[in-house]
C-alpha cells in the first residue's frame, strides 16, 4: 500500500501523460496537471482527484505558485522538433533546471523525470538526444531532491504516434512507401508498462537517484515495424528502405510536410539503435508486453461498409 501523494504532472496532457494521470488518479493520488491549454483536455477534466490548470511553465514564479502544497513532481514535457516558439534547450534543459529550483523553494523532495534511451549530453547523435541528456544530468545534479529518471525506447499504445502515424501515412499515400534509416533497431515498450515503472518507483527508496532504461521484450528494425503495420492494416505496399544519402534527402523533404513526419534531427536520433543493455530493472516490477499482443487490437484493416456487413454476417453464423 503506497502513501497518497499530491503530485504535479508537467506534460500530463500528452500521450504518456494521459495514461499516467489516469492511473495515478485511479490509485487515489491528487494530481495537478499544468497545461498550456486546459480546455483541450476534457478527458482529464472529468477524472476525480485530477485538477488541470492553465499555466505558463516557462515562468518560475508560476511554477512556485502551482507547486506549493504538493509533494512530488513528474516531468514529461519534451518536443521532437523545434519551432520558433519552442527550442530544444529551453524545453529539455532550462525547464528541468527551473523545476528543480522551484522544488527547492517550495520544499518538494521527490521528482520523477522522463528522459529517453540514448539521451547523452556529449555523445547523443541528435540535438534532441544531447539536450535530453543534459536535462537528465541537471536533474540528478541536485542533492536533497530524490530524482528517478526513465529512459524508454519508442513507446506504443492505442493512441500512440508511432504505429498510428505509419498506419495513417500508409493509408493516405500510394505507390512505394519509402523508409529512412530502415535498419535502425527499436525495442517498443507499451505505455502501460512505462506507467507501471513510474507508479512502482514513486515511493520506492531503492529507485532514488537511479536512471532506468525501459524496453519491450523484443527488438525490431524500423523496416520490420513498418512492414508489420502495413500487414495489420491490409495495405499491400512495397516498403522501400532508403540508404544513408536518400534517407538524408527524404528527411529534409519531410520537414516541409505539415506535421513534420520526419526531420533531420529525428533521423540523427535513429543513427543509434534504441535498444536496452538488459531487461528492465527488477525493482520496477514491470513485465513488458509485446507489440504482437497489443498492436493488433488497435490497428485493423479498414473494411468497406459492404465488406464489414458480410464479415458481421459470417461471424454470426
Ligand atoms: N512517445 C514516445 O515514444 C517516447 C519515447 C521516448 C521518450 N519519450 C519521452 O516521454 C515524454 C512524454 O512523451 P509523449 O509522447 O507523451 O509526449 P507528447 O504527447 O508530445 O506530450 C508532451 C507534453 O508536453 C507539453 N509540451 C509540449 N510542448 C510544450 C511547450 N513548448 N511548452 C510547454 N509544454 C509543452 C504538452 O502539454 P500541453 O500541450 O498541455 O501544454 C504535452 O502534454 C517526453 O519526455 C518524451 O521525450 C517519449
């Protein structure tokens, strides 16, 4: 039985955040979510013990005000691509520093911080990974605050932006489907397993000051995962793995596509395999579920109305 906490989640409206906040609320913790736009997140507003507050987290005095009276901070905020308004350094390095400073001032002694596998301030292959590494190091440099960091590979789940995005792109386009950096390896981990790791670490003193890699039970190349996605949705497409030069050109082109499905910095992140050194640390109590057990439950072939009707008729017989 864990103590009930008063937790502030930054980034609680995102993919991982929505799952984590729902779980924390279900376990009876009070959860305050800071968001740039409160009204966009109605699904969180209805959860008991969850309080969504519109706040500018770039401002330390706002953080101090919102953190007062709480005992734990969870930081999930990150960006995959820079924009004029959001720079990697501000979001991945300066924000963690501001969170630490605010925690020190209001007397919060526990932080769970989301980093990323391969985050490394010196050797990260992309600006994303280098700044994530710098932010993680900054978090652990503070004495007097118990910080636990998590370093996941790609995260999947019914509302993910990995399998769902490839499925959408496969459905929307025609002809050969090009993939940059096809041989990069990934170990997808399910979002509920990531949530488990956070929840189990919350009160566990053995996790204080530790940094944990989080991977699923199997590794795949990016090409294998896209081919699997195409199979599941019934897209009969030729998936073409691009070599390094064409991958670079493709990433450059994709930066002009709305939603930036790929950027040169994303491609740089893929230059290093996103696989863990070993299984998930036992102390986290996570038994990771595989891609094959879950993804078919949310990616299915789209049946035309007639085909769907026939399928239902046959299923009834
Ligand atoms: N998803 C993955 O596969 C994956 C893999 C490895 C590591 N991670 C890490 O896991 C964490 C969560 O990832 P996610 O996929 O859940 O991210 P996400 O869906 O993009 O959510 C990110 C959250 O950060 C907040 N945010 C984004 N830009 C911001 C800005 N400029 N200023 C203030 N807040 C901003 C957003 O909150 P509001 O819009 O409400 O303000 C949003 O809820 C991140 O640290 C990420 O690096 C994710």
